C-alpha cells in the first residue's frame, strides 16, 4: 500500500470515528442520535455504511472505491452545507439563529455570532475532515487518470 493510500485511509478513519460520535454522544460535543430521530438517523447510518464500503474498497485497491467515496462525500457535503453553512453565508432572522444555537448547545470552535449561524465545533471539525478527504480523493483520481492517459513509450 502506497503512502498516499495510507494517508487517505487515515483521514477516512478519523472522519468515520468522528462521525461515529454522533451515535454515542459526547456531552458538550455532540448529542446522540437515536432511531426516534427518524430520517436523520437512517441517513446517518447510510452515510456510515457508505464510508465503510469506500474504506474497504480503497484498502483492497479497487479503483471504484475513490468514486464511491467521492459520491457519498458529495451528497454529505451538500447536506452539511445546507444544514450548517448556508445560514452562515445567508444569515437568517434572529429567531432562526437562536433556533440553531438551541438545537446545537455544544462547544464552538468559531465563536457564536448574533447575526448569523456559526456551526458548532463538532460539525466544524467534521467539515474540515470532509473537505480534506474530498481534496485528497480528487487529487488521487486526477493522478490515476493522467497515468492512464499518458502515452507509454
């Protein structure tokens, strides 16, 4: 296994473990999700399964694993953007800001602001890990496609 493969798997493992904290809950960091949370719980389980399948495919060296992970991460990044960052860039009403902070009464890496939503620390770290992993996967795919397209002399 190449160094780059190990680096991607390490970031993926850290992201998966960090995301797994959602199912257990850590007081002050993230509240636990349960089946009673409905669709969000099942979506989280589906994402976790997608991450595990992608990790296994990368570990086995299957080329489709990168694409599978990129598709899971693409959907996940979009959901996270809409749920946490869209209201940072397009501030809601003061009541909307307060509703968000009431829903996530956890630790904040970026200080809360009164005029816009700032994601809590758990989600901020998770989003950073997701962005790093997406960049790593895109670079791997580009490198692999270039090596396939390069003429062999």
